[in-house]
């Protein structure tokens, strides 16, 4: 496994929001999103952690029974950049129709430092039952920091601003994560309790009182963006402060220096009202909040920011649908250098047809799910996309349930006939059932086949 950058405790995070308009991008479209564009930094190679929030994301019927086709499409490209998908959260109206999809990709060096992953969906469609609008969320712990990402698609149209405010209040009020166990007690954590909370997506805020012709005319002026933002409904809600019921005053947003992300003529860079008098607007936004307990103290002589933003921009490519993707890049001051993976493997020679014994240490203080049918160790190809789908074979670990009182060494047998016949490089991954994460990953090792 590659090492964490020893020169700096900073990690890079990129968040992408993209309304697909019920269209599946092809491989070239996904590649275009991550390649450098004029005025936009590349987000495909430098980030350590990548969060992708999609709205109006098509959901093939076959995806319900097999795998989410969009996770596979993005994962196929990102696995070439050393990213692995550790979680995804899907909310759809019904199989075959579009909805929300949130994906979490991490670089290999930090894979073992993310734990307690949980997902949640909140529906705000008809009666709160239909999944055409709402939120798809993912939360986890990275090192010692808790992070939560809430990907939203809110009610459209300028005249529905008060309903949007109500939806935000309902969504944020419903974000309670209760599923996983750490140190023998269940987590019951609200989104606002996390050290860092990101609220993003197609928030659908419009320009108050502005028509298509008025907006397009102002876009050609010298101070077009600043002039138009005076009418931005989101910023107007933030200015209200506590007088607004939206909670938006708790969040920050980087200065907007890019053109409205909506409404484009599909497959072009030209704005269009779509024959419905829809005016361009900054519908697609990325907001964040750092918990007050993590802010520098007023008397701190050397204050350190937990989170800083380095880029906030619109992506002209790919040209799909009537929205453009928007991304934000951050630096996280999270020090993982002093940490070691909770599980460390000891490797030996492997050959197809011969049983192998996997030796591994579980560090003191690690919470394990226990035998039987608890934590498991999977054998993976050299390059893989998804932790929970791409294993070639697996075995359950023999460690007892509970918190390790001391570091212990364990051994488990993997059948030689279950190994891949094709010689090549592979790796072992220890997966925690209770924390829904990876606790250890081996370096690459070679499996030979004496028959070949």
C-alpha cells in the first residue's frame, strides 16, 4: 500500500455535484469531467478523497439485481487513478427511474483510516414517500474527524422558494445516523454534530424576479456575476440569518466566480429557456460547515484551520443535459501520519491449488465483529473498483467479537482451489462488518500456478 505524504498532514478533498437529467454519461464524458479544463483545476488525480453527488441519475432495472451501473462507470475510470469506492447511497422513485446517487471514492493510502461508514436517504417528494426529491447522505470517520455529506435535489422554480426552505429544514432535521457500533455502543449522531458537514447538490435556488432575457443580458455586462448574485435566492436566505428557517446561515460557500450552472441547451454551452421561460441560475451549489468545537480558539497564538477551500468552479465539459457539473476542492488538516492500520498482514508464498494460511495482527483497541459471519478477509485483483463487490474469494476471520484488549495474531485458512488460476498480483483486504469499512490491506503479492 502506498504511503501517506510524510511532508504534510493535509489531505485533499474534492466534492462534485452534477444533475444528469436522466442521462447516462459514456466513458469519454466521465473522463472529460476529471480532465483539466480552462480555469478549472483537475480533480481526477490530486484528490485523496472524492465525493460525487448526482441528481436525476438514471437507475437501470438491472442495477437493482446486480450492481449500480453508474457506480461501475465512474469506478472503472477512477480505479485507474488509484481510487476505490467505499460507499454509495442511492435514492430512486422506483427501479428504472432517476433519483439521487452519492458515491465515496478514496485513494488507496487512506483506505484503512476511514471507518464507521453509514448512509441515509430522506425523501421530500409527494407525502415524503416518493424519491424524486430529497437527500442521499454518507457519513464516516476519517482519522479522528467525523464528516457528513448531504447530497440534495430540492423543489424547482423561483416561486417555490419558501417550499425549498421548508425542504432544507426537514432534510437537515431528519439526518440522524443510528446504524453502526463503535466501542460496544450504537452511534446516534445528527448531521450537525459532525466535525465537518457538507450540504450540496441541485439546490434549485433561482434569481429572484429575473426573466431569461434579463439574466442573459446581464451576463454580457462587465460585472455580470456580482450584479446577478444580488438576486440569488440562496444568498438572500443566508443574509436573513436566524430569521430564515432554512439553516443556511450556518453554512459557508466560496465566492462564486463562474457563470450560472443552469439552464443550458442540452449538449451545448448556450443558455436556453427550454421553451418554458426558465432563466439561468446557480442551481448547483456546494456549502460546508465546520463545527464550532473545531474552530481555532480566539487566544490560540498559532491557529490552524481544519478546512480551507482551494477551488470552486463550473465544468463546461461534458455537455450533458441542461446543467453543468460544479466542483469544490478543499484541504483538510487531518493528520494520519501517526496512525497505523488496525490490521496488518504477514505474507507468505501463494500458489493455486495449495491451501494458504493468512497471518494477520489485530491492533489493541480495534473493535471486531467476531466469529461466525462477522469480519471477513477478501482476495482482490491488483486493481479493483468496489470493496463489497470485487473480491474473488473470501474467508471469515476467527477473532472473537468485541474490543481487542491487546494486539493479537490470528491465522485463517484459504482454500487453494478457491484461488484464481491466472498467475498475477493480488492483495488481501480485511473488511469490518460492524463498522462497514476496511481495517487493513496487504501490499501486492504474487500468486503462481504450478500448472501454467
